[in-house]
């Protein structure tokens, strides 16, 4: 897919459904809505708060690339960060701006393309981006821009989807391909729904299967990360992440997060300690902490 077209599709997709915006059914963009999302986000992914705790944010000028509905933004500001967040789409930008207003927090949310940042060189002490770079078709340009706007010695904290994960190797590239082949069997969708899988997504995958019989591995990956209509995602091994961020000094390159929701009833009965152990061995989130040298 042409990178310009891909970026336009990415912008529209996330503009229509900012990250985590579906986690609450409270009044949209209300205080209760944001608090509900925050609770669900950190309850499911407690490692996010652990990751954020690695940085001393006090007085640091911070750029967040891809702020979603502003949940991590509020946390970073609460820890003393001087915050600017950017999103390629209007929907996420407006959601974050409203979150900052609702909680009376200082900070700015701007609509801006990460491949062409409108900031001078060496502006920020920290760049934070959780689960966004793997959705950028021209990610190398974004990384170059991150390096440009970071001060010497500045820190980079990012999450990328992990290639060597249960989610990718077992679920996406094996189980879901097998499952797709049986969705057309009468009663299959209802059966899968009963054991814990969302009917709406199953029906949409079934519809897309009828429309497009053959898909590349890249197309299949994109459709199985952030919803069946997600236009673009990529995954990274440890070596691929290190290569992408080769202009930085890598401090840490580890994984976390086993998403038990993908395993229906079985996932719900797994002990929390086992979920965490699986995440730290073969987790879906590759967390890279790096420094500009």
C-alpha cells in the first residue's frame, strides 16, 4: 500500500475511534468517562504505570506521540512533566484536550504528523509513545524526527508490538487463521461468542473474509491487532526494534503483557501471577527505553 494512502487511512481510523475510547459507556468526554477508561486501562495493563515510573518527569519537557484520550498524559502531568501531546488525527487530539480541561491540567494537545514535527531541534527532555510507532507507515521518518527534537541525553520510552509473542505467533498467525476458516460454518459465530469472543468482531471478520479471499501476512496482522478494520500495524523482534532505534543508546528492550481476554473462558480463569509471567516471557508489548547520545 502506498504510504501516503496508508497514513490517510490511519488518520481516519484513529480519528473515528481514539485508542481506549471504547472502554467506557459513560457520557463521552465527561470526567466519569475519563476515570472509567483510566481504571480499565491500568487494571488490564498495570505494567504501563510501572513503565512510566522509570522516568523522573519532574520539570521535564515531554512530548507524547499518540495520546489517545489522554490517560497517560494526565499521569505524566501529575508526576511533574511539562506536557505536549500530538496525534495525527483530530478525534484523539480533541479527546486529550478535553481531558486536560476537565481535570484542570496544564498541557497542550496538538494535531501533528510524527513524521514532520513542528518543533525546533532539541526541544524535549523526554519523548514517550505507547503503542503508536508500529501504526506509522513511514516510521523511520518519525524516529528521525524524535531524535531531532530530543535534547542530547534526552530519553525515549516507546512500546512496539512484539513479534516473538504469544499474541503474534500463536494467536494471530495460527489460531485466528484456523478460526477464520470455520466462521462460515453455521453456528460457529454463536459458539465462539458463548465462550467469550466478541460477536461484532467475529461477524466483521467473516464479512471481510467474503470480500477478500486472499490477504498478505501484513494485511492479516493489521486486521488482527486493533480491530478488523485497522489499516496498518507492524511487529518488531528485539533485533528489529534495536535496528529501528539504532541512532539511540538502548538502555532496555524487554517485553510484557499477556492479554488474557483473547483466550475467552480459559483466559479469565488463569491466575494473575501466571498472566504476568507469560507477559514477561512472551508478551505482546515490547518496551524500549533509550537515550539520545
